[in-house]
């Protein structure tokens, strides 16, 4: 594809008509650095879309005329960097093109108060209004499929996600973690203004944040006043330093697993921001739903793609049911069951096919637990108080450090009620019966006619949803996905998109 430079907004529509492809859009204000390069290369490697980089110094984002006039301008080098790293086209419009004085179609937007009443919004009045206005204008001109943004400007990222949502734009926002320079400070176009001593100060500030992040994993708490005192002793001019919820930007709560520590400091005439995400444990995805909704297949694929532990809680209940039958244990007698549970060991191991086998008391039961015989009794056994108590404790023990995706029927309501992402995966009984019928790993189901399978599934649903202990219900904050019309990969991609929207990329780095 021929590389193109577009300098007039009226040329965009004609260019878009000729490319016959979706567009990845990377907006910048120029003076490109390695952070911008990471955005461009990420877009290039993500898909086969056309990559468009814009270079426009937006006057609405500046607090004063002096700051605007002194913003570094390196247009020829920016063009070279963009094309060398994967840009197919570069948009370099003039201010008159973006904000024509006689064009009433330009909408001057207001950023939401709930996201601008903290951090940079407190002192940079109107800044985020300017961000929303220019990005909305560009999105309407370019009509991209994906918008690529950095997490370094986390507050801005939240505001633009809100913009896309409230304006009902069919655009996916893809983010990359904060990119840092050789000395640990976040890459910024303004860093060129720093003197040697000023850079030393910002390096101290950033290193303190990173050290706090490291310590928080052990201590699970921070003391803002102590941090501010330590920074002030180094003569660092602090504009703000706040500990907040990462999505609402309200004060962080004790129950928050992931929180945001964000600050802004001034070094001479240069204002710089930095942040870290604090985590008590790694994130958890909880996927609940009825039998045959595709939970196991979807959860396995998500675990592989996100490099998370796959916790198959259904297999734990099935394994226990299998052993109760094998050992001929009368599980209706409480004392017998309690003695039996004392000596149970359930372990998951990866096999040579990169799948997961389940072992109970050293017996590999991966295939056996999928029989119709086990399916017919597992709901009754899983409703027994002692069984659920034992296995829920085991599951919570495994999940203490997070970093897993679990599926079952009470994961989001009972086992991991504080999971970062809760999904309720379901499908019609007709669809679930067809899936069970075609499941080659479930030989018993292949020998049962479709109508009988539907009756069995309906019976199982009733038992699961009406049992007294931990019934199958959708958690209040779970996102329901009906899978009838979607392929497995489409469902997986949808859940991963939801995960990426909730979990900062920085926290996902292994």
C-alpha cells in the first residue's frame, strides 16, 4: 500500500473510500517518542487494518498561550517515525481545518464532571473539554474501527472511553501500558524541556511510585502523608497525589482490589504526571451459567489467551461425585461424608496436549466425569452443604493470589463475589441440547435422542436454580451473554474485550 500524507480534512472521505479496509487510528500531538512507536506497532501487529496516525497540536488542550507556543514541533521526524513503524497514512490538518470558523457542525463538548473533578481536572480547567472536542471531531471524520491510546494519560483514557460509550460510537478502544524511559520516568513529549536536575527529580518521583507499588503487594496499604512528606523533603513541587478507585476516580476503598495512585509534579516550567496501579491480588474472572452453555470451552480458551490459571470448579464437583460412586459412599449420611472429605485431594495438571487433566486422590478422571451417569447425580451432590463448604474453601484457597478464570454455577455469587469481571454465560435449552449431542467427549449424550436431552437439561436447570445452598443465579453485577448466535471464538473475544476494558494493561504484564 502506498504511504499517504493527508493535509486537508476534506481529503479524508475520498481516502477512506479507496482503501477498502477498516482503520486503526492513533491520535498524537507530534514530537513522537517510543511510547507513540509502541502504539503504532501494536496497531500494526493486532490486525490487517490500515493504520492512520494523526499529528495535530490541539489548542483547546492548553492552559495558556505560552505553553502552546513552546510545545515541541518535530513534524518531519514524526512523519519518518510513523511510516517506519507501521503507519499507512498520516493526517496533518491545520487548526482552521479542525475548527473552521464558519462551520457550525463542530461540536464543542464538555467532559463529564464525575471524571474531571479529580487529578488533572482540578487545575487544568477546560483541558479535557478540548480533548473530547478534538477526538470526537477526528473520530467522525476518520470513522475508525479501533482507537489506540496509552494508559499513561489514564484519566484521559477513561474520559474518551466515556465519550465513545455516551455517543454510541461503534469503535473499540485499545490501550497499551505506560511506556517508561531508560531511567524509569514515563515517556512524554514534554520531557525534552527537562534540565538534568529536573529529570533527576521526576526520576525520584517515579521510582518512589514504583517502589510503593512493589511494597503494596505485601503490605496491602499505603500512607499518603508519609509519601508526600518524603517527596517534599526532596524539594519536589507536588500539584496532587491521590489514591483513587481506577474507574470512578473517587477515593479508594478498603475493599478495592485494584486502586490507582496518581500524581502530578512541576519541574521548572514543565508539568509531569505519573501513576501506578496497586493490587492486593491478581485479577479474577468469574464465569457462571447453566449446563451446556459453553462455559468450560470458553473458560479454557480465555485462560490460554490471557495466561491465567483455569479453575474448573465443575470438574471438582464431578470428580467428587465420581469418587463417591466408585467408593460406594452413602453421602446422605453426614458422618460418613465428613470422614470421606477429610482425605480428598483434587489436583489439576497440564497434559501433553496443552489441556488440563483432573486428578482425585491420584486418579485421572478427566473423561470419566463427563458421563451421563455423573451428570445425573452431580447436581444433587453439589447441593449437599458439607460438599459445597469443602469445595468452596478449596476454590478460595486456590484463588487467594488471583490470576485465574473460574467457571461454575456460583463463582460470582459465592466463591469469588469480589471478582473483577463476572460473566453469566447462557444459551437456549434447544441450543445446549444440540451442543451436548454433538460433544464427542460425552459418549452417553450421543446415544440419547435430542428431546430426552432437552428434558434432562431442563431438569438440571431446575435443580441447580432451586437448590437451597448456592443456587444458580446471575450475580447483580454480572454481564449476561447469550451464546446462541455466536461462535466460541466470538464469545471468547467479547469476554477478553470486557476484561481489557476493566483491567489496566499495566496490571496484566506477567
